[in-house]
């Protein structure tokens, strides 16, 4: 029952805050609620607090005892939803393929039905000189085990 209530509250919050999207929601059998959110803009602690209060003040603790944790999706965590791919177009990512191969490149496109496009660099030997060549690689989501943002300073 609490799952349905949380789903309705999440939907109403996300309708009112359309720049925010749900990354993950977990509700344990002991009513421990964990919600991860993100945004195409920078997600703030204020956004997490607003969602937490929206849920906290709408659920009846006399009916359901629960704990609630709302957080932003971690930058070091693998992407969990398609919207994260869209958010990070233009960014450097590591793509881990199902066969175990890891590919590093710039995410240049993401299409929910076609997959992603990466721009990678490889070195070619031309005579005695080495030359960097840009290459565009395509991967379907079925080929991808996980994708992580590469954080560089």
C-alpha cells in the first residue's frame, strides 16, 4: 500500500518540478523508502528537501511507520535511467560492454530505441608519425553493461 502512495506522491512532485527526474526508487518490506533524483540542471539539496517534505507530510505515520531518504544521483554511480544519458551528452564517459570491454569516449548522442554514439580517439601510425583519429562508435543498450561519467578536473 505504501508503494502506491509513494508512487502517486512522486508523480505529483515530478509533474510540478518538470526539470527533475526520478533515477531510482526503492521501498523495502520494512517501509524504508530510498529515492534518487536528478535534473538536467544542477540538482540541489533544496530539491531533495522539497521532495522529502512532500512525501513526509503526505504519508500518515499512524498508518505506516516508514523511514525516508531522498538524495541526488551520485556522479560516480553508473547511469540507471535513459535521461542520465541525455543529460550527459557532450561529456566523457566510460562504457562497459557486456563482453567485458571498456570504451572511453565523448557521449555525442543517445536515442532510447537506437542506443548511444560515442566519439573516441585512436592512434594510427602514418609512416614514422603517429596521428590521432576520431572514430564514432554506436552501441545499443543491449550491448551495454553500465555507463559511468568520467569526472575530470
